[in-house]
C-alpha cells in the first residue's frame, strides 16, 4: 500500500502548514480521553514509524514532547500530562477544546477539593467525639469513686464545661476556660489537664 504522506516534505512545512497537517492527522487517527476521567491521554497512530518520528521531532521544536510507542500494527505517539495535552490543543488552535478541557479539570478539582474538605471535617469531628466520650467517661468514674470532690476548682470547672459542651474540641474548651477564669490556656493545656485527671482516677 503506497504511503500517501510520501508526497509531503514535512520538515519544510511552515508553522501554519504543519498545524493544518497535524490537525488533519489528529482528526483522522487521533484520540483524547474524557477530561472528567481519572487519567489524561492523547495519542495518534500511524503505520509508518519513520513518519511518526519526523512528526514528533518537528513537534518538539514547538515544545510539545510526544512519546513514541512502537506497537503493532500501529505505531503510536502519546501525551499523558494535562498541561502537555492542553499545549498541544493550543498548538492546533483548538481553543474551544482547550476551554472545555481546562474547564472540566477545574470543575473536577473543585469537586475533589470539596470532597477532601468534607472527609477531613468528618474525620476531625469523629476525633472530637471520641475524645469527648473518653473525657466524659473519665469524669463519671471520678464522681463514682468520690475523687471529683477533691479536685482543684480549675479541674472541676473543666469537667463541667466538658459535660455541658460534648461537641467542643480542646481549643474551644480552652477559650471557655479563659473567659470563665481569665486565663491564657491553649489546646495543649486542656490535653494535659485531662491527662492529670486520668492519672488521679488511676491512683484512686
């Protein structure tokens, strides 16, 4: 079968001529993955490996770096990075496709960021609930063995604030303690106070 590209001297193409040539080539034997998929992939394939090498080499002059896969029966060149695919579409002057491609990536990243934020908030809330339940159980044990009566006033106030605010984290408990007692406690101070309560309960 004759090579229809043998009549072209691709190396002598001007940039507009080469853009038109590659555009036609991509329309006929190219593929691009959906921008909403979990991976990016753009390729086109030919039977002629030497021709493919010439095209890829000329594309490098425009900072578009395709990789070649010498498969059978077709020889393929491909891009797998988002910015590389975007640059290739810009090179073809396919600006509507560029806009669609980049907009879908922004949408996907936005949705992924929201999901990550929700998951992080859920994880943090679960930690707060777990710590709170442990604190309240500790306070109940202190009351049952009469150790609670002997606690310093500051620790008693902390215990009551914890019972009244089971969904508060240690930062929020520290703020309440500071407002109530005019202190300058931080998250770690609250942690150490509960650690001290735990030690008191074990010594009883």
